[in-house]
C-alpha cells in the first residue's frame, strides 16, 4: 500500500481540533527521570577517571574481529609411533634377472608339489649343525669339497645356470624348535665366506632359507616359502620373483656374510601343549637378520606390513614348516659355507 495516495479521502478537517478552541486549554506540566547509564553518544573526556568511577565486565569469548587460531599440534595426530609403510619393491633387478620362461617353469614345478609336512626326526642329535651336509641340484656346475664338519668349499663354473644348494636337514625343525617349552626363542644361522675365485664385477650368489620342496633351479627368495639376500644387487627377496627390495650394499670378495632367523613364542597366558603339533604360525614372532664381517647389518620382521596388491603371502616362513639353509649360485663364484658355530665371525 502507498500512503498518501490521491485516491484516498482527506479526513484531516474532521479529525483535527480547531485552532480557536486551543486558547483556553491548560496543558499540565509533567517531569520525567532520565534513563540509567550514560547517553548512547556520551564519551568520557577523562578515560582514567571513568575507569575509576565505573567498572564494566568484558563480554565472554574473544572479540568478534579476532578469530581463534588453528592449533596444528592438536589437529594433526602424532605418527612417530606408527610402523613404517611397506617399502616399494622393484619390478626387475638392476643387475641380473632370470628369464620369464624360467619363472613360469618354477610355477609349474610348484603347482603339484605342496609344502611338505614337518619331519618327525626321532634323534635330535642329527640336527647338530656341525654335521649338516649339502644337497646339490641337477643344474649345479662346479665342485664341492668338505673342509671340516659343517664347513664346505664350493666353486662354480663360468656361465653356470641358476642353482639352489640346500642343507640336507632342516636348521629349523618344527617338532624340536617351535614348541619352545623351556626357552623363549630359537635362532638358526649360517655364514658364507666369499673367496677370490668369484667374479670381480659382482658376486653371483644369494643366501637364505627355504621350505621344501623348492625349485632347485631358482635362487632363494624367488618362490614360495623362501627368503634371501642377493649379493649382486644387495636386495632382499621374500617370495619375490621380481626385483626385490632395497636392503644392503652388494657383496664383495673377501667379505663374510651371514643370515639368520629368530623364532619366539608370542606372549600368551596359555601353557604349552605337549604331545601335539607345535605352536601355530600366528603365535610365533619371526625376525630375520643379516651380518657382514661378524656384525649385524640390518634385518626385518617377517610379519612386516605388506602391500596387498603386490606382495604374496609368507606362508611357510612363520614357524609352522621346517626350514633349510639355501645358497643360490649362478656364473662363477667361489665361497665357503660355514654351519659350525666355532667357524662363525658373528658371535650370537
């Protein structure tokens, strides 16, 4: 609606009092008290005196023009205690790689050969590492000479094919080592002394552990239930037929390298079960360690975080299967295998 429109009737004459009637009217005088507090536009000239005479409490909260600051220390969680992310593996090794045909042959070889059940060894004395002997694969080309109990000299020919030499008996026996009724842990270990007959450009050797049966023409760490550290690239391999992961520097002639695994029962309130199959894999902690010239030079937890897309299961390495020492060779390499503890540079 528009007030004052010309369409409206003017009623001011009817509703207004005539001027002549206002002369005799007396308007009563009224007084009013001022409202409390200073006028809205009042400003104190003396700020100090005003603060002394009047006290006003500030309103709650920060001023409208001052926004609260972002505290990143409380907003961002502390990740220092989280486990490291899985390292990225290589698709190929920067030094040497087997052919795809050989990899496919290994898959076919393993297809109809499931992991063996643990051996029921009646005499634990045969597991003495001093009396450990070697099994040579058909692809091995070279010589093997016993030097003493648990110590062997091995030399391969130039351009010899891939071969995996293993111990004849397991260094880790499920029936004798995984129950651990009287001890906290069990460690298996052996060493390799690299000799001058190896190639000067690189060491054509890998050492590790495997569960049987294992393809005799594949290096340890390439196929299921196996792990190894390879001397040509320094990578570690765990069921990894590709390029492995960064681990250590390549081996050199004259060095002594060793590899070990430590098995420990997980903390539990349940007593050991006698007369039954040993502790399940889920109840075992397994640490792998590597040595160089008598000193530890790295290691990893076998149950480390893995990439769900790229990494394969570690079944066979968790303490529920027998594990054998394994040395993979190719081309020309000369070395000693040392199973006897008195021959080790590393002192546990």
